[in-house]
């Protein structure tokens, strides 16, 4: 696997940690989760920046945000008991299909 995909995967993980901590921060009223938000988002943007050296911004952002959406939805379900209805699940499935199409078939995913 090329290193820029690893950078992007780490960026997605950091972003989902930050977003989960954002929920736990209770609108930045709790110190530790608020600090985790700041660090995780900063690290995520740094890793995404490394990915941008090799891949175009539109492709990077589509993959980063799409995987983040799906991962946060799974965390919301598992950790916070947030449920999704069938249209939401269907929509997120389409997001994943779009990411697969970009990865497998697009020549735009590399400079």
C-alpha cells in the first residue's frame, strides 16, 4: 500500500477521534475531551497535508470526509446509542461505493 494512503487512513482515524471527543466535550465544557479535539484535528490536517503532496485535494477530501462520515456513524451507534434509519444507511452505502469507485477506477487519485 502506498504511504500516502496510510497517511490518509491515519488522517481519517485522527478526525474520527477528534469528532468523537467533540461529542464527549459537551460543547467544550470538559477540558480533556476539548484538548483531544484540538490535537486530533490538528494531527488529522497534518496527515491530510502529507497526502496532498501526492493526490489532488478533491480526491483526498472526498475520501477523508466520506470515510469519516461512515466511521463516525458507526461510533455514534456503538458508543452513544445513536441509531440510523434505512435512508441514512443507504446513503452512507452510496458514499462507500463512491470511494471504492474512485480508488479502483479513477486515474485522478494520483498526480
